[in-house]
């Protein structure tokens, strides 16, 4: 218990204590039986098929010694030579790995009619799909061909009736318990013919309640067999041979689905599924005395406790595990079967009265029991389906940590057991019990005799096919041997923590000490990608950020093993010589390295038949696969970035387009100005003055001169006359100074103005801040119309 740093240390040691106690108590029980004289004479071990019937003796089938007599033991009846009832069934048992489809084809007491799939079932009995395909798969193929609704195949046929079922007031009121008749004075009828079954069904339809119970056999059948049905009324008991009448039991649906008749069960969870699986029977208006016992908080909720509590009847459970396929039934078995239902109607009355008394006469508690019973009626039978991960659930219950070889053996044996059980119509416990399968997987015997030695007693089918089992064990032994510590931690519900591998290890390195308190040194260590120990089947998601410890990667490359390259011809002779020299060195740190990194013979490393070559090749493939995943992730990130950029450009173009569409109906400034000039010429002047408010206002004199030409200016002409270049002075372009032209040139006006103000030889005073930038009115000829050429 000192190893506190390990997460699983305490739990593993607790399991060891529990297992040790179990072994001690089991050994004590064996010794007590020997002291009592039960197992005093050991019978010699004989081959399978020749062993005499065993007498199963234990505390549950032994009469107490309270009467003063010696303890008496009972023989439990095991039928070793019973004819298999499956051979007499008209409809073959469907053990295929396909979902279960309800067997019902007639729906009495229906509020919602049965889907067309079930009503046409008898018309499709000679379909070609039924010849070489399992029944459920053939139904699915037929559904696809006829395009019928597939959901109807798997729905509960009476779901609508059960959901709309209301409990009448008389069943929620306090009853007067009606005492049962003595079992010796009650008539008992054994029904094994169709005429008797029809007559019993007519009697049941006239009643207001009856009690039902089933006897089941599951050891020599894959899905199980309902071997017997007991029905009790207030005056009579019925025992029905359901093995003989398996194909005609659907007749009872008339009484079982009548909402006016109460069907009393005890612990009906399994009974409801068995009735659907074997007979296509459904129950409407169910009352479960087990649910009533739980609501009353009784000491125990079993039927024998209710019989003792309400009826003061000692139930004899020695035939509870008997083989109910035996025909004819013994008198003791008939008596036991009658007891299960004979007193149940009286118990039904008593628990209803007590439920009302406990709730002060209010029907709330009783109503909750009716609702829970209704939920049980809505259960649907589900066939056991084999998948690739089915073995994991069974293996987790064993609470044993397997390595890869043992886990592979368990998986292969599980698949073999399931396949053979379906073919032979035997239970998986008969083909190969789970504890024997666990033992074989743990030991991995090298010889077929070792598999026989792991089984005691040896199952008959294991003895027949021991060679096939030996091949499966050999196939598991060929797997690479790797520890499954992380898988074991995950099965126990703990967070898996992967121990980082230390590439350099010295005798004073405390990071590998198991109980060290100085395990974590730094919290900022970068996670190091190491070779994966597991294949894709056993990948575990480990948070590498949580791993922080002293990691010392090797910096010396002199002893680094060079990978064998295929292009050795391209390497120069000098490089080849250097490589041979480096390979000749032996690592001096080999004695301090972990056992996984010891020096390996070069021939063994590159020999395809060796285990070292297989493991190294597997590691390379896994590392290449990891690199490929990283490349794919980068590509995916780039594609996402491209998609985002593309979306952004599309949104930008949409916004631009919407802006342009919004401007189509808006008139521009020029259009507004043109419209204003058409109406009144004075409006143009106001717009110009408003625009020019931001600039310095000119003097009133300039304003008056500027208003004059605008009044005389004619409206713009659509056709214009070209400029007459014959009157222009072309010497300007030759570099000569032209004479002062009378035409107004706005580009020259400011220069001429300064030139005329300043005398010759003096620079113009550009620093004057109070000089006006506007043109003088006397020098411009604004009254003259100039037709400037258009460029």
C-alpha cells in the first residue's frame, strides 16, 4: 500500500485482497462439504458422454434440520438425454446476427390497425428470399423491394394501445381481498393440444383478472426456450406445454391484450420479452407485484418472500434451476409450477389495499405501480448482436489486465464461441464458459493438451474442435508482445497517464524511481513525440501537456544508428568508409541504457523473419502515418484559410454591388445643377455661394462684377464651333515671347499681375500675407464669350 503515487496501486491491491478472500472462502466451503460427507468418495474421471448424472447439492436445496431429523439433500434433475425440442418446431429458430422482427400477424383488441407488413406475413411465406437468407434479412430485403415502411418492422405492435391505456376507477379503489382456495381442492388442467388451448382462451376472455408465470430454459439453446406457462384464475389452474404448442400460442393474444382483463405477473421484465420472442404474445393492462413490493418497501421483493408474508406458505425453490424440457413432468415439478401462480391473485388484492393504506387512501402510490407495469409492457425483445467490440464488455467484467497477445486470444475465442453457438443452437456458456475462455487467454497454451487442461470439466464442443482453438491461440501468440497498462487503467475508470520514456538513464537518475516524490521537475517541458506502442485498435487519447518530468534527450550522435538507404551507389567511397567506421564503434553507455535500446545485431535487425525487424518496421509505419496525419492537418488548415478568404472577398463584392445599386436612383451634383439652371438662373448663383462658404469671402466689389457676366451668359449650346487656330500666335511654342494677348489666360494672370506691380530688377515679394489671391476685375474681359477648344 506504500506505492501512493501510482493511480492504480491501491485499487489493484484491493482487488488482490478480494480475490484472496474468495479463494479462502471457496476452499473453506469445499472442506466443509467433505467434512459433512458429501464429497467423500471421488468418482473417477470419465470421457464426456459417459458421465453419470451429477447430484447438485448446496445450501439452497437442502432442508433445514429444524425438525430434528438429519439434513436431507435433494437431487436436481439434469436431462442429459432429452430430445432437443428445437427439432420439432414448425418454424426454425432464427439465430442469425440480424435484428429481431415481431412474429405477430393478427392484432386482436386493436385501436390502431396492424401495419400491412405484419398482415401480409402469411402470404409471403414462400418468398424466394427465405430459401438461403435468414428470416430477418429476408424481411428487410422484401421491404426494400416493395418500398414498404421499414420502421413498422421493428415497432411495438401495441404501443398505441398501451400509451392510451387509462386505469379505471375500480382498480384504483380499495379491494376486499378474496381468499384463495386450497391448492389440493383446486382443479389443475394440463394443456398440450390445440383444442384445450382454445377452450382455455374462451374461459380467460370471460374473466376480469388472471395470474401468469413462465418457466424458461437457456442452457441448451442460444436464444433460450420458454418451456412452460402457468395460468391461474380464482377457481382453476392451467399448465401449458409451450414446447408442444409453440406455433399456436398466438391465440392467447385475444385475452392477453384485452384492456378490460388484468394480467398479474411477478417480475415480468424477462417474461414480457420471452413471450414476444417465442410466441408473438403481448400484454395490455399488466400488474407487476414485484413493483408493488418495491413501492411498499418490503424487506425482500422475491416471490417466496411475498408467499411467506401474505399467505404463510413456504415455497420450495429446489426446482428453480431444473431442466423444464423434461417430459412428462414429475409431480413435484407440477406442484412447484402451480405454486408460482396459485396464490398470486390473493397477493394482488393485498398489495393494492396496502398501497392505498400507506398513502392515506389516495390512489397516487397505486397509480405509480400501474404506470411502472405499463412501462414493462412496452419493452421490446432485442436479439444479441455480435460486433467487433462485443468482447470488450465481457473482458472488462473479468477485471484482469491483458497484454496484446492475451487480448487477441480472448477476442478470437469470443468470436469462435459466438459463431459456433449460433450454428449449433447452444448457449455460449455450454460451448465455452467465460471463466474457461479467460483461463485459456491468460495461459496461451502451446499444445492442444494445454487447452484441455485449462477446462474442467471439458465442454464437448471444445473437445471436438480443440485443434481449431489451438490455431487461434497460435495466431494470438504471433502478435507483438506489448503491455496493455493504459488499456487496463482505462477499463478501471481512471485517467490514463503515459510514462515518458527517458532516452538516457543513469544510476543516479531519480526520475524513473517508482515511489519518488521528485517526479515532476519542470512544467514548461515541450512534449516529445515518441513511437507509438499501440496499433490503431488500442489508441488512447493522452494529454501530452500533462506529462512533465525530467526528460534527457541524447545529444551525442556518434553512436546514432544510421538507417539503411537504398541508394548506396550514389554515396561516395569516402562516405561509405566513414559509415563503416561509425558502425564499428560500440556504445559505451550501453550498460546504462534501458533494455529496449540495447545493442542489436545488424543481421537480426534487417532479417525479415526476426521479431526485431517486425517491430521496427511497425514503428516506422506508425511514425510515417503520424507524419502523414500532420501533413493532412496542415493541408486542411490551408484549405480552411482559403475558404475564409474567398468568403471575405465574396462579402466585400456583395457590399460593393449593393452600394452601387443603391446609388442608381440618386442624381449627381452636376445633374442637380443642370436641373436648377433650367428652372431659374438665380438658383445656380445660390448653390455656388453656398459651396464657396468655406473659402475666404471676396469683397463686395468683386461679387458685383462676378454677378454681371452670369446674367448675360446664354444657356450652354449643344453644338459648338471649333477654335480658329489661324489667329493664334504659334511663336509661343517656338520659345519666343509673345506679345500681350488680349485674350484672358487664367494661368498667366497672377504672374502678369506681379510682374507689372514690381519694378525691374526687384524680386517679387511673396512673403506678403495680406496680398489677395483673387484676379483683378479690370484685367479680365469676362463679358467676352470664349469658346475654348475641347481636349
